[in-house]
């Protein structure tokens, strides 16, 4: 007789690719963006996190559906609807943007550990990156996925921080539900940055690839070939994605709210990195809030690094027809794991390069925005194609929301370029 699992454990086990994908969106670079928004504009931009939730959920649900229905990742499907040069161009830009983000996240993790313990930030950064890489390469997916799921709990540190500071909940609720924007150059660029940070291309590739990993691990066929479990599987994907994206935006909301209620109120409006936000928080909110914020940076980085490196490897591997998958041993998928190692290595090199990390992150956001628009359009074309999806094309409402998300991202990219040319 099998023992019944406690409700919380049973709930947690129902979650998978959607939860990990959503949590990975709150990486140290994202934490820095949300901190900047809160520090500079207070609670006035909380509405951006609310607005992006349905858009983000729609596009990630579609990506997950594509993986489970076709048995192939997003890149493998994308090459069917885009010219080869366009598909390779998107994946090349994805690799560059992901590598820059890996470098920025490694640096932020090292800086956060140094703030808490003292010592050399570069040594901490190298150690954390090496540990993350070794774990990703030598731990099979069926075990590694549990590590990633438990790492998502580290983001609850940002929920804890909120309860250590004084919050004007009435103002927060008003600004979350009723958009406030002065349309200054700085405000618009910050809104664009929040949108670009929240709806990121690497998440599209990762979640679709993880659905394929889960399918292979279970010994199941793609829904297009075996439609019998379709209702159960599509319901699972919807639940997992709604919870994952809701969790992602909840954490983003709390980060913005915390910095708005502390740094902005104290007149500290210039924040460049997540570690700088943690350091500025200490004299205002106290040691405990500082510690929670810093530990959250490390946990978020450990979760995001494998997603950033892995999504690039899945995308390139699927285009090239390589053997891909974290369940495979390194000797059975050398090119796939080689791309992962290269992404980590180039990211580490950024620690010792003359590149300005803040400028690098800005251009990474620009690249992500440029990539996102054609990628989202291609994803929606695949999701609407009976040839690719059979009887499981995305519902009309989901597709319409996906096209709205694509339009929002296109507008964000145009605004970013317009305001930069006016600088």
C-alpha cells in the first residue's frame, strides 16, 4: 500500500518545467532591473509586473505545448517556419545574450557572497560557476531537475524581506492596478527593461526542451502520435506554467516593492547591480533584510546559470541535429555539453575583461528584445500549424494573447531604440 504524500509535497511534485523556468527569470540581472525600477520610481511601476504576467504565461504555455505535442524543442520546430539564416541568426544572438547574462550573474553572485562573508569576490564567483557547471554536466536530468526545483525556494528570501520593512500597502495596490507613468525618457527605458527582463527568449527554448526531457524520461510518445494522455498532460502544462509564471512575477513584485519602500524612500535612486541594492539596503532595513536579499541573489544565480547555458545548448543542438539532453552522459552528447561549458567559460572571462558590465547588460537586453519579436512570431506560427501540431494547435484565446505579447515586445524594442537615439 503506497503512502499518501503530504499536500505540500504532492503540490510541489506536480510542478516542473514551468516552475523552474519562471523562477530562473528572476536571475541576478533581473533582480538588478527590478531593484532599479523600485529605487528610482518607487511603487509607480508595479503595474508592469502585473501587466506582463498574462503575456508571459501565454507565450510560455505555447512553448511548453509545442515541446510536449511534437516531441521536439522550440529550435527544431522553428527551423521549419524560418529560413535557415534567420534561425541561425536568432540562435547566435541568443548565445551572445545568454553569455553576457551568465557573466553578469556570476559576478553578482561573487559580489553577494563577498558582502556577507568578506573575501575575494572573483574567487567566490569562479567557485560558484565551476560548481554549477560540474553539477549540470555530471548529474543526470532526473536528479538535477530536483536540485533546480529546490533552488526555487531560495527566492522566497524576497518574500521574507518585505516583512522586515514598512510598506505602504494602499499605495502599492493602487500603483499595481492603475498605471502611473510620467513618460520621461528614464521611465520609458525602465519599463522597456522590465518587459525585456520578464519576457526573455532563453525561457522559451528552455521550457519547450524540458517538456521533451520529461516526455523522454517517462518513456512517453509525443501527443501528436499518442493523443490518449492529452487532456491530463495539457492540464498539467497549464497548471505548471500558471504557477511558475505567477511565482516569477510575485518575486519580481516583492523585489520592486522592497526597494521602493526602502531605497526610494531614503533618496537612494541610483542602483546598477543587485549586489549594490543589497548593500544599500543594509543601513536602511537592517542586517536581516540585507542577508536575505544577498542570499536570494546567490540562490537565483545558481538556478539561472544552468538555464541560460542549457537553453543556448538546446537551441544550437536542435538546429544542428546533435544529440541533446541533460539526461545523456557527456560522452554521448559532447557537442551539447561543449556549448554549455563554452557559455560558462566565456561568462567567466567577462570577470577579467575591460567590458563595463552594466553596458554589457544593456546591450544584452537589446539583443533579447530584438530576438524575442521574430522568435515569438515563429512560435505562434508553429502553435497554429496543424501540420506541426496536429489536433493540438494552441487555443484561439492563447494565440491572441501570444500575439498581444509579441506586439508589446515589438513596441518595447522600438521605444528602446527611439529613446537611445535621443540620448
